[in-house]
């Protein structure tokens, strides 16, 4: 249970609806909520959760520091953007105030290999103020711990192959745009794909300057290598647009994605390691047609070969439940920026209220 655990929800969009309910149903208390959207600022969190009023109003992000100082939460849950530089201010604020934080930001899952300077800045401040910062979500279970468990049942591994698909409609406009949804083929090539047609030296420079845009599997591969004790030799990524043979309306983008325009993208990350194990992982994020559905497909190649396929996972709810189930791990962790690869197994919260 999360009895007596006080939580502030930072970002009150689609994910917060489930996260706040899961916190409350596990015995935790929502003591504050923060957002940037003027349409919901001042509203009761019960309206976001589609429940009765709960007596907690959503505060403007400009009041975040004052709110956090006043309510003194045990942890802050940040569900806003997908890149670490975009959640940097929120995580640094928590670190400055000595407040534990966990975020659904995909890059935050293992940002050491994509934004090391930002990560170290947060790490130093969190250590100085005795709190823990981390990233988690769907990938923690389905792209991380499940694969680690399969590896533990394998005699010899030569390759790890992974593919996961999800509907960008479920995660908000920032994620949809990050996947190139709605762009023409030419725009996608210029604004998304071309960013990866660079040398290793150029990529490393972007990483050191906090300007690199990693696909989700970039950080997942780093997490897996950290968890499995593998030494990365090289890593590359390639983004490929996805298309549909008919127009598709996107409620998140508030537009019709025309036939021939990108519905999203497939991002493939290839990692080679000193130990000889290669990781080739792909995430497919797009605006779904009526025939599309979420799928998680991973294969351990070696002795023996093992394939794991999960069809139609409830990706949003699983992301939110994973965040909530990690709360105690974050609170009990050593201070600093600590990835969940170093927090032990993901556990179910028992004794729910």
C-alpha cells in the first residue's frame, strides 16, 4: 500500500486520469496538482479523473515551487513531455527542494546515453538534497524487466530483437508531433529522418550539447545493457515514416492525416556490445487505423531461442500502474538520478484499499 504517501501530480493530461486514481486506490494521497493548460487550471482533480470533487485544485505551473514547498509531498509524478530537456525544469525543481520524482518522460528511462550533462546536473542536485529522481512507465515492464527475465532463462544470447507498437493518439499532442504524425513525406525526411543521417562524431556532439533527439528504444537499449551488465560499443538509430492507404482523422492533432502523409514512424535502434550481444529494437508509434492495435514482440536469439508476443496490451493503463507501483522503490532508493535498472524487480502493490 501507499498509506501516508503524499503525492503531487505534475501534468494533468490523459495519463494523470489513471495515475491519480491508482494512487488513491492504493492508499496514497494527492496533495497537489500542477499544469500549464489554462483550460484546466483551477479545476478540481476529480474533474480530470471523472469522479466527484476531491478538494484539490489544479495549480498553474508558475506556482509549482510554492505549492511543493507548502504541501511537502513524498514524491512528485511528472507526466508532461517525452524529452529530458523538456522535463528538466520540473525535475531540477524537485531535486532543489529535496522531493523524490518519477516521470513518464520516455528519455528519462535511461538518459545517461542521450543527455548526460542534464542527467548529471539533476543527479548532483538530487544527491545534495537527499532525494531520488527516475523515469519509468510501460517500458520498465514490457521492454525492460520482461526481457531481463527471459535473458535469465537463456544459456547463451547472441541477439535481442524487440518491436513494440502504440497509438500516438493515447499520449497527447507532444508525443504525436515527436513521431512526425501529420507531416508530408518531404517534411518527415527534413524534420525527423535527416536528423539521424549523421556520423557518430556528429551524433556524439549533439548528445554532449543536449541536442540529440533519441527514439524511445535508444534509452531502452541503454537500460537493458545496464541491467544485463553489457558494455556498449556502438549505437545507431534510424527513423522511418509510416503511412496508411486512406485518410485518418487524428483527434489529438485535430486534423486529418492525408493518404501519403506520415501517420507516425518506426524507429530502429541497433546496439553492439563488447560481449558480442547485439540489440536491434524498434518502436512503432503512429495514428492508428481501425485495423491497428498495440503489440509487444521480443525475441531472445541464442540457446534456446525464445519469443514473447503480447497483443493488445492496455499501454496507457500499464504505464500508469507501473509508475504507481514504482513509488515505494523511488522513495526507498539511494539519492541521485537512479534508473529503475538499479532498483530491483518491478513489484505488484499488495493490500490495496
